[in-house]
C-alpha cells in the first residue's frame, strides 16, 4: 500500500535571512522534517513574511513562500493536512480554524496570555504575576504604555483576547518547556523541547591552559529584560577585588549605548568588551576562549536556546534561576537569583578560584543536552504528532 505524504504548512513570521532563536528553531525543524527518511513521509512548505534578500531559498529541501497575501495564504492552508505555527500568528490561526485544518501552535513565548508576550511588568522590570489571566486589564495597559504609548498598549491588550480564544481551539498547543505549559495553561498541550544539531564537544579552552585571564561571555540581544547590566555590576565587584578576568558581550541592541557608558564610568574598559552582533565562524571564534556563558535574564525565559547551544558544546552555563532557564539547565550549570549581582559575582568567583568547575560541569551539560535537546528527537516528536493528528493519511 502506498502512503500519501502528510502535507505540512509551517508558518513563521520571521525566517532566514533573519537570525534569532525562533528563526533558528524553524530552520532546524523544517530541514529535519523535509529530509527525514522514515514514516510518515512529510511534504513541507514554509510561509513567512520575511523577504528573501540575498538568501537562496532554492538551496533548501522544502518550498518557501515569501510574503504571501491573504488569498495565497488561504490557498496554502486549504491544501495542508496540518498547519504548524511558530507562535500564535493571528491571520494563519484564523484561516486554519475557518478552513477546519488541524492546527499546531508552537508556544515559544507568552503571546497567548500576555499583551507584551514577555510576562514582564515593564514599569518595575519584574516578572508579571499574570495580570491578563487574572483580569487586571488596566494594569496590562499601564504596563506597556511607557514602552509603546497608550493607544498601542490598548491595541496589544485587545488583540490578546482573540489570540487566546484561537489558541484554545488548536488541535495541539506545543509549548517549548513545561514552564511555558504551566504559565499559559492552554488545553491539549504537549511539551516539545527545542532541538539543535550536535556540533560536537568544544575544543579545550585556551584560557585554562595558557595562563590567560578566564573569560565570561554574554551572547544575545542587548535588551534590558535579558539583564546585561546585572553581569556588568557583577564584573564591577570582581574589578574592585583586583581579580583577573574578562567579560565579552556578543550581541547588539538598544542597551548597547548604556552599557558602553557604564563600562567607561566603572573603569571596566580593560576587562569588558562589546563585539556587536556575530554569527557563523565569527561567533565560533569569539567563543573559543570562553570559559562560561552567562545568561542573566530578568524575564522568564521560555527555554533559553543560547543555553542549550552552549550545553551541547560542553560549555559551562551560568544562568538566572528563572523560568525555562531553570528547567533547561537542571543541575548541569550554575544558577543565581534573577537580578542579584552579588550572587552572580559569587558564581564567577567560583570559576576563577577553581578551574575544575568548568571541566566538571561541561561534560555534564553536554550529556543533558544530548539526552533532552537533540535535533532528531525534536524532529521525530513533531513527525509523530502530525501522524497522530492525521491518522497517517494512508
């Protein structure tokens, strides 16, 4: 008996050539599904609002439809057996429901239950207790007004109601961590962790061998909710103690100018550098002599793809004990209270005082990543999910 392929339409608002956590996840998943040599057979089409630029879509093993209009998108949805959304995008969800297609909504953020999608109370830069879910809608408006203005804040609030309504009618909601599942409380939820390719164990760290000062790195956008200033304050404490160390911020964003000013004012120019955004070989080169990657987030990270990537390379991660970061790292890294520069400084001192910490946590982190966050595991779990939804389409 010949089995027809399951036609999967993936929708991602952002896609290559854009670079980011969601874009990386979508690319890995789409490629893995399209090249998977096992039942069920899958035919993958990806729709996105991102223009191609100089990116070569023809080199990909799946079809890409860029910036489809409403009718084109409706045609793609109608032809699909399963519509997989990388986040609760409004129009594709509406079309999938109207055309009665099996809909899987990947919950990689909190957009279904939070107007700003971060579960972050902007005025205080603290974790939101769940104002929208508790019906405290005026507080939601106040929360985002300083950031985007009253009119747009009200619009964000109003759009959250139909977005949540549609997510509750999805065939499956797929949060990327148990933490997201607990926070969103959506029905028919199945946790599927991010998966990444096995890039192999990182080479021996030169800083532990040639006497260079140990190096700590921050990798990601320079935005306030990611807590880069917390790392800077911790570095200042080590500087005041006369410690030998280096801190490298790899990334760019709206907080860069503020960080550069604080570096100058704190006398940290000799220890702290900002590289700007790096990718590919440049990023790999910048991480070669890094002893540990620090993720000092103030917001509840949904998973922490950067942490997973470094764990897969067998590198020590030092993270805020918050949200999905806590779940992803488990006991395979060092943790500190969110926003607590003193506790973070204590973690950094531990590495400076005992280089064996890096050697002991690195292999442990890699074992955990291989077990829970391998690319093939993520691909196979999605393929099985589609098969369950469609009955295999024999």
